C-alpha cells in the first residue's frame, strides 16, 4: 500500500502510521527530501512513544535534541 504525502499529513494528526523504512543521515539532516523523487516539499515525522509527531512543530530545544540523537551525542554541549 502506497501512502502519499497528502494521506500521510491527514493520518499523522489522527492515527498511528506504520513506516516500513526511514532514511535519515547526518549529511541530510535539516535538508529533508523525498528519496524517490528528490522533492524538497516534505517534512519530517518522528515516532515518540508510539505516536507520530511533525518535527517542524517541535520547539528549538526538542529539535536540537533530535540532532544530537542523530549524531549519537547524548550529553549537553554549550555552543
């Protein structure tokens, strides 16, 4: 079953969506794109405790935490 970005946006607000495969590397972090069509008209969704959340809706602190997790840095660092 294919899920379009429109379907994903509708379902993300109301239900849990199974994701078969996610692709995110530190090289592409902050520059999301569709790996199939190279479109940059996309947004990230993260699964936390079984619920999906749009990353753009997170505050700066939570987004910074996600960046550190992607790089394997779990400790606070001063900028």
